[in-house]
């Protein structure tokens, strides 16, 4: 039944109806579903509306596309045959742990006709005898520049784009270039605290002094604390969606940060993390758009495609860009030209944009399921849900002992999450609330919600009974 007066889009209503039929046992695994054309005619909607609904359900694991055999219902246990919704299936708890690592996208279904075609054509080319351009294949750099123009509003010159083997390689390349540019003692680089652990590892390996800058729950990077630092050479930030707390810098904060950087002659390294998946909020322009000569933009295809591809980029202009290009010349190009050809074709034909749109619908639906599932759990607060692929559960009033007990309890239930304390820069960091971080993109929706049920059981056992806790959950 479709409610055409509802604010819920029709394709989501259709997906909800089919999903409910599967979970309630009204249709069984292996049964074919109507063709998109037939169902569209029955419901009086456009065929594209049904296609969008089926894409959501296939991404969630409720439908399976059988080559040459149409689309059928997946073998999902209906609710009537399940244990209570707040428990995890025995198989997941016994030997197949559900690993909810943050930052992992769902890759099932990525290898569609467009993907296979791009790789087949790239592999059919005779390989070059050597790498002619260490910045990367010009065709790919052209498509990356166009991609950033469409998605981030950036007017990027192709020659300012450098292909990298993912974010870590981009960070390493940039920091090595800055070190040789400054030419005075050890570099001092500001980092977010809490923040991405691998950034700290790269800095430590390079012998660079890292200077933690507090990130506060709700308000983001502490610009007042940043203003006290007069000796930084660079600052690494994730202004669009902080990892892991999920805050972002608003327009005023971005202006303040860049004014400080200009006054102190600091290079800003902008990790454009999670910009592809804003959930219900308007995107803000990257820092690189506001001050391209001072900001080095780092991005990758890890979240829209897969981290295993190891492909990303650096966008840098002016003197900093020249230094980064010279450093890449010294280190050589780490990304296969076959892969670069394939990705250039994939982007040029609009396949990445279509894939991202499908994933965006899937992840937004998962976000809604999470908010609904945690809404009845007192004593917890869900944050970092306004974008990206992960969420953070905060435990107000609890300590690290409770955090450790909850993470351990979830592991015993077959669900792996990350303690929030892991993201602190060190023992001298500002106090973090207890909590944990989990990704919600990689498993099927069925497996995800089983895991969420197990998480809620553990949370209720440890914090839900606390006196004085306010019912419900606040989502940011």
C-alpha cells in the first residue's frame, strides 16, 4: 500500500513493504519477485521507482540477482522463526563474528557490468614500457578533477592532481614534501585529538612531532586551543566529518581556521573524509576552495568503492604543489597503470556517480534503522550519524572500566566494535567520554541488525538500568 501524501519517497515505501513481507514470512527464500516493469504497472508508478526500491533491497541482502534467472528473495529467517530481535543469531556469536570496523563500505554488488567492462578494457591494452608521468595517468587525473568539480564544487586544474595509493600514501607523500620544504629541524604538525590512529603512526615513523588539538563532543575542533599554538608547520584536519566523533566545522569556523593558518604560515592538510555521504545536511565547501594555495586536499575512493583498491589523490597548487610533485618524482608512482586506466573509464562513463547514489540510499536507510533501534535504550547517546559509514555510542556518566566491559561483552556475543578511547592521541589527551565506535556499511542489513540487537542487549545489561538516566537517545 502506497501513501502518496506521505513525505517518505515512494521507492522507500515499496522497499519497506517488500522487506516486511520477507521478515514476516509472507514470501520465502528463492521465490521470484515481480519484474520491475510488472510491479511498476501494478502500483501505477514509474519503473525507475521500483528499480530504486529493488536496489535498496539487494544492497541490504533481502533480494538476490540470479544471472540469467531474474531476481529472487534471499534466504532470510522470518521474524516468527527468529529469537527476540535484541539477540544475535547463534552462528554469528559462535564462529562468524560480525566485525563492525569503522570505515569499511559495502562492496557486494560493486562488480556490476560497468565495473567489469572498465577492467576488461583496461586489461586488454598493451602495458606501457614504463611510467611516463609520476603524477598519474592523465586520463584518470582529468576524471578526478571533474569528479571534484561535480561533487565538491572545486575548479581543479588537472596538473594539480597527483594520484596516490590511498589516503595513507597521500599523507606520507605530503608530509615528506613539507619536511623538505621547511628545512629546519623536526616538523611540528597539529593533529585532531581524538583522531585517526594511522595519522599518528605515519608521523611517528617519519620522526615528526605531533601536537594534539582537542576535538570536543558536539562542537568539534577546539579553535581556541589551536590559536594558542604559534610553532606549527602544518595542521591535519577532517573538517567535513570528524573521525570518529562526527562533528564538522561550520562556515564561520572554517574562516577562523584559515585566518589563523595564514597568520601563522601553517599549511593545512585537509582530509576530505566522508564527503560522499552526507545524511540530511547540506555539504559545505572544502577548505581547499577557500584557500587553494595554503590547503592540500587529500581524498580517496576507499569509502565509495573499497579501501582494498588503494587509490586516492592529492590536490595541491603553488609552491606546496611543486614540492609534493618533486617528492613524488623521487618516490615514483605506486599505483598500477592498469588500475588507473580502469578507474578512468569507470569515472568517465558515470558509473561511479551511479554507484555512489545507490550506496547513499542504502546507507541512509541503515542510519534510520540504527536511530530507531537505539531509540528505546536509556543511558546512551548516538553521535556521528550525520554522515559517513560509522556511528559512535557515548555512555554519559560511565568510565573506562564500563567501556572495556561493554566492548568485551559485545566480543563475547560475536560483535566486534572499537573502544572510543583507542582514538585518543595519548595519555595527556583531554578526557573523552566512555563509548565505542562501529561501522554500519559492510555487512548486509540483516546481519547488521542482528548485531545491533546483541549490542543493545549488552548495553542494557551495563547502563540501561542506571538511576536518573534520561529515557531515549539524542542523535546528532
